[in-house]
C-alpha cells in the first residue's frame, strides 16, 4: 500500500484525480496534514483523511504501517522528515523546491533573496539584541544572537541527514539542473531521480483561445505569490523605466506582512498602473487571467512558479526569468526560448511578443512531448507499479 502525506495545496486535488485516472486508487491512501477547512484548496470528492497537527498521534499512526508499504511525501519539510526518518519504509518525495531551498531558512537566505528583499526579511525575522533594564536579560539576549549562526549550522547538518534518507525524488524528466542544485546544497543527497510532476495546466491552457495584445499598454505579470523569494522590490527596479506598461502581481497567498510591502512599493513606483491580485482564483479562471497578460516576468533565484511558467508558455507568452534559476536550464532542455530577466530594459517587448506568437505552435508540441496529461499519467503509472511496489 502507498501512503501519501500531503500539505493542503492547490496541486493536490488534481494529483489524487490522476491516481484514480490510472486505476491505482485501491493501492493509495491520501493523508492531508492539518485539519479540514484550513485552506480552500482541497475540494476533492475522493476518500481522504486529515491528520491534524498532533505530532505524537501521527508518529503512532506511521508505526502501524507495514514495512513493505511505501510512503510518498508531498512537501518534505523538517517536520515530516523527522517523523519518517527512522521508519523502514521506502520513501518517495515529490519535489517542490521550497522544502529544500528555504529550510533551514537562514542557511539559504543570502542566495535566494536579493539585497533589498534580504534586508527586509532580516529586519523582520533575524534575532536581535534587545537592551533591557535587567542587565542579565540583556546579556542572555546577546548570547542568543551570537549563538544563532551555530544553531543555523546545526539545523543544516540535521537537514542533510533528512535529505540523505530520501530513496527517490520525483520531478520533471529533463529537470536535471534541479537535481544538480540539490546535490550542490546537500552533498549527502543520493536519491534516484524519477520523472513525474503535477498537473501544470498545460492541457487546460491548450484548450483556451489565446488572446493577442489589444491595448497600448503591455501587461506584465510579476511573480506568482506574496512570498519573498519573488524578489518583487528588485523586480520593480528592473521594470520601473519601461514605458506604457501595466504591472500585475498575484498576492493571493503567502505572507500578509510581505504582501503589504509589495503593494505599497508597487503603488509607489507604478501608481495607477499597478494591479495587485489578492483574491484566490480557481484553476480555470487563473489560466484565463494569465491569458490576458502580454509578458511574464519572474525574478526568483530558485525554482518557483513552474505552473505559471508552463501556463504562460502554452499560451504563447514570452517568459523572462533569471539565468541563475535552474528552471532556465530545464526550459532550454525542452527546447523552448526564454529571456534574461536582468536584460528586460534592453528589449523591444513589442517585437518579442510578436516573435513568441510565431513560436507558439512549435512550443506547444515540445511541451506536449514533456508535460501533457498523457506523459504525466504514464510517468505516474510507472512510479506506482515499478518503484512503489
């Protein structure tokens, strides 16, 4: 039997539907972390169970598994990795990114966040010396701040052990850059790479009539969420001198604190040409929204927003992404062109928009060979019948 331990995220309803589509529903059990209703992402009518938040209860539940059972983890953070570490079961992890790149947070922060964003995060979250009337309390605070780098190092060493525990890691077939990055960050990583992924909206986007640019202003989608890894502040700096643009930012999930900062800065820099999107959209509505955009601009240093990027490429939109982002290498391996986000100020966007419309059909065929429903389900069937058995 396969047991899936899952976070409550928008990709996982469709993953469960995929398991049913390949006829493996009787061999898989779906457990969601947290309590029912914590998010509005889980709407499946299939059989699922909510695990709550009690660590001891889940640990006891996992001990009841047969050693021959396979555990699938969808978001392999420290909390769940610690619970499965000593179990004899085969461990298959669906790779997301953040669980490897933002934990432990301060170990990775300097390469993930650009200078302005890093400064904001450090001011908000990094331990500080607090001067108090009681000298002993002040001394204790100073000691804690001085010790903190050593604590972060200990957290990293522990994470390395947890990463070493993974038997198989699932991500796109040609996404070897991701595997190389994890290896670079965690030398203990030895999991075998299996081809697989969630529903990335390719088929849904492929059914929609592609919108062509109709207004004078160029509509630019910046980032995918109200999370700091988007580096919105630096992205705005890159875009602020462009003429005749409208900036759209999806901020419907993430940090409320950071969302307020992005909205304030976006309105300051772009005025009435800044449009924050703060309400969550169902999948089809979101694809329609991306279809209204002319350019997609992602300023992450790590892999993120892959679903947004796939949707955009399927709809014939030019995608600007940093060269250091491993997704750049992945998209290039598929055979599709993207543009250097750092050079957008030197580009003729009107010409690029027209060029990508010409490449549209060719790109669709390349994506179809890599991430269509047929390929996705074949990958999943192979994982379930060969590696999970």
